[in-house]
């Protein structure tokens, strides 16, 4: 088959051809005939594949049915970067993986920061790496598609349940003499509640997958912080703790936060808070930690109408924000009830956050959060954590684990590799907790910055 015949075959394909099977649809955009045929052979056992011979073809055929895009950078006519932007205009949420042999054209770190693709893979990389990246991209897209549906189903289930309970209570008050009939109706209602509860629990399991997908890609975090560890353990399937990581032009921003409650309510707050942070940092390009917290306080408060007397909720969060400039050896910090802890030479220094929370009714719109500037020195290890770890009850007297015990562990291990420190902390917490119930979500990040 000639190149022209192959291109004609691609042009004759319709969207209907790609939506009649159950396997996820992956698009390959590359102007090299051999490359797209090779990728098709790799992907076909697990996915349906639509092949596009240039950027215009990819833009024409992109639809919401495409779960991931593998995109070459150097192509005839429209290059991969322009194609990337135009595909995102038509399908903003589709994950795009750059697949190129021309890394010298652009620094990979520049590409990741400028275009924020789902992945960047060099041609010639083993097929398992490509397949693993595509699998992650497909799962991410599935979670994105179901996010809105999940929230709607949870709200409808809650509203339906409230209406049924209200109706049954009204019937009981009016027809007390029909006790036997009401007892039968309550039995039926219990069956309905059980079915509704199962549906909600199924949704909560899926919510856990969605919340996990909204956390940073640890592989990208480790590129910037190879010496680091992350502990993220929700009390329930869905939690109120979260962390975020944002590469910026001259460094990166690291955030740890604890929203109101845990479980589903906390999960809703994390999704709102992460969305607001994306807007502040990626949209408004604000990098100063104190300014980030001040904007976060205002937007959460107004979004939930907690700046008005008629507001029915009173929810918010505590947070710590670090803006790190490795080349400048600088770290900027601001905290809302969270502190930054620094271990060096066996001693710990605490940079305290403000004694103010974010977004609550009692949180003032004009709250000011100062930004602390630190010089990064050799031997420094930094720690951020939510209160779940120090508030956990246990021990012989059912007392909190406490910051003192945590500091003792850090002092004993401050010069050890970060992953070994993580294991020491988790082992000590589990030993202290014993049979006691986990009280809250737990999040902790430790890191060193290369200088």
C-alpha cells in the first residue's frame, strides 16, 4: 500500500467507526508511516486506535470518545506543539502524550511546564513504558468524564433519601392508628435505604479513584524533588487532606492542606480547593505563598456564600504553601495553622504559620498571611504535615501521638534517606495507635532541595 493510499484510508474513516466497540479509543498523530504502524501494533491488543498522518487530521478527528492522544512533535506542516494547543481547544480534558525523537528541539522540562502534557516519551523507549503511560492516561480521562456524573448522582441520592424520610415521617404523624400498615411501609423503606446505601458506597469507591487522580503525579514530583517522601492516608475511602505540586518558571510550589471533616464532605471540599488553587496558580500565575493563601481564603468564602448571613455552610481548610527556587537557594513559606519544620544537624526549627483558617464564616476577608523567606543550606530537610498524625490517639493512656514524639523520630533519622524516614514514621505511628481507631486523615511530606 502506498503512502497516498494509506492517507486516503485514514481520511475515509468516520467517528462511527470508533464508537462501536468497548475498548478505549487512542489517537496516534505522526507523519511517519512506519511509526504509526508500529504504535498501532503495540496498542491494538488493548485499545482501539485511530491513526492520523498529520496535525490537521488529528484536529479533525478528535472527539470526546478519544481517551488519550500520542502526538509527535516534529511533523510536516503543523508541528506537535501547535497541534497540541488546537486539540486542547476541542477536547480540553483529553490527556496528550508527546512521543518524539527530537528532545534537542525543546528542553523536556520546558515542554512539561509550558504545555503540561500528560507525559513525554522519547521514541525508542521500551513498549511497556508507553503502554503504562497510555493506561494511566486512559484511567485519568475516565475519571474526568465520570466526575460530574458522580457528583450529580450523589446529590440526587441524598435528595431522594431526604424526601422519602420526610414523607414517611408525615405519614406516621397523620396515621398513627394504622401502625401495622406503617410498620410494613418502614420495612419497605429500609430495603430502599439499603439499596441506596449500596449505590452511595459504590459511588464513594469511585470518588476515591477520582480524588486520587487529582493528586500530583509522583513521578513528576520526584523529577523536581528526588529526595522526598509523601504520606497520604485518608481516614475513609475519600478524605479531606490533599497535597498539590505546581512546576513554575523558576522553581515549583508545594502545598499541603486539610479541609473540613473527612469522608465525602471532606472530599467535596478538596475538589473545590484544588480547583481554586489551579485558578490562582495556573490561571492568575500567583506564586507568592502569602498571596495564594489570601486569595484562597476569599474565593472559598465567597464560593460557599459564607461571606453572607444566608450562607448555610461553614467549611474551610488549613494549609501550608512553599515556593521553592533551587537555583536561587530560596524557599518562601506561608501557613494557615500549618507550620514548616526544618531539621538540620539534629535540631528542628519550626516556622509557624498564622493562627487563622481559610474560608470559614469566621475567617475575615481581609486576613493577611505573611510570606517568610529562608535560605536553603546543605543538610536541611523540610517537613509539612496535617494535624492527623499528631492528634492520633493511642499508647497506654489513650493520649495523642503528639509533635514531641514526631520530632524525636525526625531527630534520630534526619540524615537518613527520606524513604527510610517515611517507613520509620509510619511504623512508629502504627505501633502507637495499636487497636485504636484512626481519627483523621494523615498527610505528610518530607523533602530535601539540592543546592
